[in-house]
């Protein structure tokens, strides 16, 4: 006897072709109605969107950015016994300008254990117009490195001042050493979020000002009917 042949059902064909016409029609209809939907949004939508987007971007930047730490060391100019005390103020201004020069930073790199290029980027000095004092400020992602750089530059500056003290009759002395900072000097995520929200709100407000105003001729807004002038004959007929 011969057994009947069995055939397995054909596998369903996969549809890799273009989307059906109904789907394409829905997409086109959605794109066609998109401008009308945007015009139907409340007038304050650009302002709210700007605040939201700006706040999210600012907060994200604050979370991703590396925190920076700042340490400051102070040196004071002291006049010699036979010199004018007022000259110390002028030499303090001069030493504040040369503190970031290569001659001073070249000696400071030995104690800071960083290249001269890093000291040039990270160290800033400031002087007071009323007191013969120089502040040396260093910024780094490592708090210990920031303190080391500030102290190293201040130490190198005092050594250079001591080498010429016989001619200037003014010497620099360490007034306050830089300590390792415990808190970051860079802005935190909430602060950057507020800044971003403020900037986004400003841009949204500008977009709101330049946004074209709605007119009565736009779709969905019927023009108000204005009655025409009545003729003299119609007026006499009503009297």
C-alpha cells in the first residue's frame, strides 16, 4: 500500500516592501496638519519650552563637567630698614606682574611637580592698590594639586625677590600658605540648571515677541460679520 503524501503548509511570506497606502496616507495627513497643531498651542508655549530645555541642558552640563578646586597663597612685600615704606607697594605691584612669567614658573614646577604649561594655564595673581600684598591663585581638578601649585609659585616668587633684595631694598615674605580646598569652586548642577533655565526663558521670550500674531483669516477663525449701512428708504419705512 502506498502512503498518502503530506505537504507542509507554505511559510508565510515576509512583507519587506513599501508600507501600505493607508499608512502612507496617515503619515502625510499628520504632516499636513502639523502646522495647524503648532498654531493651536498656547501663546506662552515658546517661553515654557525654552525654560524646560535650558534647565535640562544646564543641569546636564553641571552633572557631566569636572569640578574645579581653587587654592590661594599670599605673600607680602616688606621694606628694608633704610628704605621708604611706600616703595613696598610699588614693588608688590611689579612682583604681581612677574609672578606668572617663565623665570618664576620654571622654578615653581620643581615643587609643584607639574609642567610649566600647566602652571601658565592654572595660576593667576592679583595685587591690592592699598596693601603691598600679592595673591597667587591656582585652579585644578585635584584639590591637593591646586594647593601645591599656589604654594610653589609663591615660594619661587619670594626666592626671586630675595635674590634682588640688595638692589630693591624690598623683600617678599610668606603671609599665608594655600590650604587644600574642601569644596569645589565651580558651579554645581542646580546653579547651572538655573542659569540654563534663565537663558532658555530669555530665548523663549524673544521667540514669543517675534512670533506672528493670529489673524481672523486663519483656518478655524470665522470673520466677524459687519452689518452694511441702511439706506434712507428703509429708514423712512420703519418710521
